[in-house]
C-alpha cells in the first residue's frame, strides 16, 4: 500500500487485498489467525469485533494487536530459547498476577514461561508483549471494509472521514494513526520498570517482545552485554509480506541483550527540583494575575 488513503493493513489475519476463501472465512466468522488459544478475535469495541491486526502509515506497517505477535508460537519459542536455554521444555501461562506482600496487585505479566521437570518448577522467565497504540477510530473503517472487501480493499477513508465528521457528536471519526509515544511512555516503560524491580530482585529474566520500529522510537541506546549476563532481553520483530501467498509473516529482526539496571538508570533519572525560594518567587509573580481566584468581594 503506497499511501495513507486507507489505514488498514491486516484485518482478521489477512491483508485487505487478500480475497482467498480462507480470508473470507476469517472475515465472516470473525476468527483470529494467530493465537492458538483463541478461536474468535477478541479485539472489540462496544461489543463489536474490530479485528485489526496491523495498520499502515506512510507506507510502513505497524502491529496493533498483541495476538498478532503470536503467529506460529515463534514468540514463545524465541523467548524460551533466550531466557531458559536452547531446547528448554516449558509451559506457558498467560496473564499471571504479580502482587505485593499485602496482596495488592503490581500488575499482570503477559506470559510466564515455566521450565517444569517432574511437576516441579525448575526455572521461569517473564514475557511482556507490546504493540502500537493508535489514535482515531479503527472500528468504522474496519466495518466499512468488511461490508464489501473486494471493492473496498484500498478505500479512501480520509474522504469518508470528512464526509461523516460533521454528524458525529462523539468525535470518533479521526483518521487512524500510530501513537508511538503513548505506546512506550504510558505502557512499555512503566510496565518494565514496575514489574522488573521485583523480578530483578528474584533473579528472573525479563523478555520484552515488540516491533523494531516501536523500540527504535524509544530513542535510547542500551548498553549491550553478553547473552549470559543479560537479565532484560529484547526480541524485536517485524512483519514481512510473502507476495506469492499474499500473507504477512512475523519475522525476528534482532535480539538485544541488556540489563534491568541499565534500563532503570535510563528511565528513572530525576531532574533536580527548583528550590522552595524559587517557587515562592513564582507565587509572588502570580498574585494579582489571571491565576488568582477572586473569592472575596
């Protein structure tokens, strides 16, 4: 797709210009093509299936659904190999709660890879999966596309937005685009820091799987270490088009071996606050201005 007239790239597992029988079966039955433990797509809005796996922006594809990262279970195999060792026999647990001593929740870990031998936990590693958040409304272009996929594979949604924007009181017609900053500032970084403090204290390896473009948008360079020294491992993926099958394939592009301490030092830096005296001077300048409430007559 060469322009941004249409934001969708993969819907319910298939490129929008894939009109195979299998593609129509997934569209008709709202099936997920990528997750072994899901049958129907669970990406919904107000009870309706959205079904977006990846979108496109300025000619580049970006993954928007975490289940898209689970294609053929490569994600789990790669994570287990890196964190538990080559040939590890493991089980996968999803959405495992990490909690404080008093029972309060730290948050759910996306996946735990457990090395089990004779019913005993020998080792385990955490796996967090982060895809790209979007701004705008995805359900409308998807529903419009699914009404007539053959005729609307590259529909000019920008023109449609302008057409229906005037009668949408909810303001939900904005064009769909990637929100890189929110993806890592509001989700990825806080999650790794919050859970990582506990996991690192336990000596447990964290694996983070994300798209290479999202990782690059962090704008940080981490000190890379030897694999055996790493306790924070980054699996960076992308999707590549197989033109013959007209399907995108998840591809591991790079593995980065780093440490939680380096990540923590990079993202936990605190600037020196202003002094109390400087703050009081600003208070004086604000008195009598538009920030002061006129409470008394």
